């Protein structure tokens, strides 16, 4: 069917005015939902935390699209989940759902016919069912163990037909469930990185320990080392710096700048301990690479020794961080 040509309305509505009305209705719906949260939401989070399996999200149409996103958000924040299409469930995909799982079914009206077989399956095998609907007394609401009820807010569609405000509320409510679960699980940035190794997000979660140079690459000398030996180490290791150690602890650093400052005072007759800058700026392996880069810019240095209990275990350069794309 060809797309019909647009008709000029009797009373044209400014596009910005129309958009603002959509935003207002969406905001009102989310605010109303925030005020109505109670024991059902808490029970839902407790249930999802208690199951040994996964959260199976299902829906049809626009609710199904929102369900896809909710399942993806849950899975990426530490709660195993996936989406099962309500219609496909009746043609074999019910076999994906086990007694260890819980089902989150989305339907604004609560009367989506394609969900019927999925609802019956959960009731038959004692699988916990959570309904996300605006009708608690609907078929879905009455069958569910827990109902996450959406407030009665008008759709932004002027015809009252296209799901707009209702799907925005579903999306926000799904995010609220995912974040509540994330916080209850104590999900950390390290955990998040495991599920997001690729792309710019994964690079932003890189830590200093992921980029630092270690072992034989470290430019280290004892505090009693001659400056001739110290310069040889600085030249060989190519970092433009040497860490000065005593009993395995980092006492200071000798940099190209230190060499220039001592050039007129017989630098080659001195030891690394004589020339070094004491109490150098350092970092830790668990620090995000982005934070280390910020510190380098703040301290105006091009590299940092990485220490653990005072002992140098690595060195990281500004260029290492920029090359990795963590900036």
C-alpha cells in the first residue's frame, strides 16, 4: 500500500508544540509511575534476584520492541535475560523457558492474545510470571504472580491508538528494574567491562593494569647506581625516565629534566639517589586509564609509575592510553 499524501489539517499545529506535548505526557507518565511504586516493585526485584535461571521477557508489537531492550539491559548489567517473541513461543520457543526462570510479560492492555499460550505455560509448570500492564484486572494481570502496573496516562498519539506514552513508561520501568537489580547485586565497572569488551565503551573501561609495561620493560635502578648506568637504562628502556628503588620500594625518579637541571654540577659524578626527584607522582593498576590520563594532564607528566604497596610493578605512558582509545 502506497503511503498516502499528507493532508493539510484545518488547524495546523506547530511541530515544536506537538513535540513538547509528547514530552509533557511522557514526563507526567514517568512521574506518576515513580509515585506509585510500592511493594509490587520490591517483590519483583526480590523475585528476579532469587531465581536460579534467567528472566524471559516477552511481548508483541511495540511492547515487544520495548521488551527486547529491557532484556538487553538486564543481560548487560548482570542479570541473565533474553527475549522470547510471544507468537514464536507457541511454535516451539516455550522450550527455551525452564522452571528455574521467571517471565516478564509486557502488554499495555493485558489482553494480547498471542501471550495466552505463554501465560498458560507458566501456570502449568509453576514458572513465576510478572506482568507489566496498565490493567491489573486484565487477563494477564489476573494470571500474574506480580503486577507492575502502569499509570493511566493518555497516549501522546492524538488518536489515542499508537503506543507512545505507554511504551515510554514501560521502557523507564524496565530500566528501573535493571538498575535496582544492578545495585542489589553490587555490580561493578569491572563486571560491566566483562559484558562490554568491544567498541568505545569497552575502551573507556580499560584500567591502568591493562595498558602498563611490566617486567623487564621497567626502567629501574638502585639509588646507589651511577648516573652513567642510570642514563644507559633510560636510553635502553626509551621511557625518558628511570625509577629509583631502595629495598624494592620506589624512592624517586630521574627524568630528562633532572639531567638538564644537574648538567652544570657534574652530573656524571653523582648517583641516582643524588639526582632523583623524591616522592614522585604514581598511580595504581586498578585506576581507570581515563583517570590516569587526567592525572597526567593535571601533573604535566608524560608517564606514571604504577605501584603496589610502594613497589613499582609497571609504568604507563600518556601515549599508551591515547593509542588504546581510552581517552
